């Protein structure tokens, strides 16, 4: 079984003012997410991406269709604990997830509530803090840490549950560039070295390009779904959603329109510079 998450005709509506028509947020979505992959979900505000994320660990239940986590239906209350052990969530504001006054006590909170033996809790806490690079801060007070450090503690608290998948709902929105970079590196490490499936909800294109796959949402529908290089070739669709586009992609498309023979799938600054240099060499032979 390679699929960790599967949605079948998933739909969802929010109730609005009494007597008015419900607001449809998700429209019959069919999505399959492979184990061990890094998937970014992007879209403008109100596109439905956060609502979709909350279905992945049963914070929200489908209004229509269903969501399966390793074949467990999220609408079946008998599976709720198992689903939330498998799929953890990290939210935008770490202060809303930190519950203790000492870092290691906060990370231990979830496994303690599940009744794990103290030796195992100690092992899980130490392991989680080392993964996020916060082991040396284990006896610190969370309120004295920076925003990026707090978010790493929040991630460690989820990791202590040893989930198979973590959904990150705009986890860098409140961080500076340095803090954002550290969180993205943790996501990549979780995928590459720990086999964790990563789902990132974001509106930062420079974060999405690190994923194996990008799902572009608009008004509850999926507009694009593919590898980053494929998705960012479709400039017209992306511009139509109001999303920012990576500056590297914009530059290469403009050069291509001016007659330069450059690839359109170089996303990183390094790849873009190399592509331009190769074309420069061609014109100066």
C-alpha cells in the first residue's frame, strides 16, 4: 500500500448566516498522496487549501465523498486516534501549539497523554528534539525562544508521536527568512532521512519549488497537479490565480520570448544562472 492519503469526491461547505446558501469550499476532489513524498498545496486566500489540510487528520469531516488514511475512513470515529497518530499537523502560530513551560515537557505532552512508558517518552522526546536541532534547548522556557525556534519545538511535539505524515499549514507565515529556511530544511530532512510524508500548505513559491509535487488550488478546485518544473511552466494558469510566480521562472520566460534559447524549467537561482551562462557562452562563441 503506497498511498497514505486518498480523497474520493471530497466536498465541503461552510454554513454561513442562517437562512443563506452554504459556502462551497471543496468541489469533488480526488487526490492520492504517496508515502514518503513532499507535496506542496498552493493557492490564493480562500482557495480551499487549509480546509483540505484539515481533512487529512479529521479536524474536519467531509460534507460529501470521503477521506481515507491508509484505508481508514476519517468519518469513522473508531479510527480517529489512529488517524491522528499517523497524520500530525503543524499550524501557523507555534504559540497556539506550545502548552508547557519547559521545552522537553512540551514535546512529551502528547506521548504522555497516550500512556507510553516513561523510558519510551524520554527516547521519543530526545529523538524529536535532535531531528529539529533543538536538543540543547530541552530545558529552556519556550517563551524565551525565537519564532523559528518555537516552530521547531512545535514540530518536535508532533514528531514525538512518530507520525507517518505531517501536514504543515503555512508554518513559516510568521517567520523571518532565516526561520523560514530552517523549517523548509527540516521538511526535506523528514522526507529524505526519516521517511515522513510531508504536506506543505503555503503561498510562498520559493518554498513550493522544494516539493516533489505541487497541487494548485483555486475556489475549491484543483487547477494544476504535477512536478514543480511542470507546474511553473504554465505561467498563464498561475497568473490567472493571482499567485506570485518564482522570479527565476519569470526571467526565463521573458528571455525565451526575446529569442534566447533557455530552458523554462530551471527553478532555483543556481539553475537559472547556469542556464543563462550557457546561453551567454553560445552567443559569444
